[in-house]
């Protein structure tokens, strides 16, 4: 069921923490030829600002996926890194000068509408071309691929930001999921909640994000996918709240390195992580 997000539009008055600013959306934007990858130091927040862009919360934000935005914000600021946030609804232009772009889950018709508007807008594609990080969940994961299944299972064009293709499977994956991350990424075991009927296949240059221990994932024993700085997953939870190592990986792709956090700041998130892992004997270890 849709959660009815999108209540906070860009420019609305939302309580801010010190050092956090709202990022204005440009009226239009194209990738700058020869521009380097995005990173801290070019935003209006000063030399240590990271720009987070929450894409289409009015269409793509089921199961609390906005928590991914909040987690990145918190883990950056705990390290003294300034944060700028843009929440860009589907009637607004997607800026190309963000550092990390986040897409959430959604129902069939909002997913189709989001894919069409993002394709026409071009901002997310432009951001990827200049090196931005993209983290996409469930419906968002399918949208960044080449095609996905529509309301009746018909193929719908995606954005083609990553060479994956999704369709309708024979069974619906609902419930807890655990998966071991590709060792090349250096991230600990993932936990999450899935609710989808999608099956996703990868092109030759795309690697699975993780190998499934419990749950369904892509439908072939793997979960999610990544290529370059584009990462997709079926994990809700929210994914980055349950898996702080994954959140830190995305931040490192922007900053290059991250200082360790005070262990006292990690108590609650590590407790949640431990509870989720302990709930599934197959994921123990």
C-alpha cells in the first residue's frame, strides 16, 4: 500500500540540524563536459558538504525507504561532514549536481509514472554520467535497469543506468531476507525485508550485490546488483538503517575515506542488526 509520502516538498520548512541545508533544484541542468566526479567541497554547505537527493518521494517511498536518506545524513554528520538535502517530487527537475541519489519502492502505476518522468527529465542520467552514486530500492531498483514488468506484466522501459532486466516471477517474495555481500565491496552480511514479485537478471558487466541465505532476492539465489556507482536492491527495512556498513560504503564512494564512529553512537543500530541476524538461524555466523 502506498504510504502517502511527498508531504515535504522542496523548499518547505522542515526542522534542520546544525550544518544541514536544503539543496535548491536548478531549473535545468546538463552534465558539464570534462567535469570530474561529484564530491564534498563544491556545494553551498561549504568544503565538507555532501549533497543527498531523495528522488520522487511522492511516488517512490514505500516501507519507510526515506530512512535511507536519514541514515546517510546522520552517519555523515556524526563524522563532522556537512549535508545538503534535496527532496525532489515528480513535478520537479532532478538536479545533476548531487553526490548520492536515493530511490525507494512503489506500487506498479507510480513506478511506471516515475520511470517515464525520470526518462523525460534526464537529470538522474546526467548525474550518473558525472559520477554520482545512485542507491535504488525495489521499484527504484527496477527503474534504473533497462526494463521492468508493468501492472499487467507488460515490459516497461527503464532508464538503462545499469544493465539489468526485471519481470514478473511465479511467486511473491515476502518476509525477511539475509544475504552475504560480494567480498569485493567489503560490507558485512545484509538483512532486510522484501515484498515483491520481481525477478531480475544481470548483464555481463553487472555483479550481484549479494548471495541470498534466506529469502528470494533476484530469484536466482542472488540479491541486488551493482555496476560502477549504481547499486540496486530489493531490501527494505530501511536497508541502510539495518546495514550501516552499506551506508558507509556509499559515503566512502563520495568522500574517499571515513573516520570511525564513536561506539556509543552505534549502540542502537548494532542492537537492531544483531536482533535481525539472530532471528534467522540460516544467517548465523
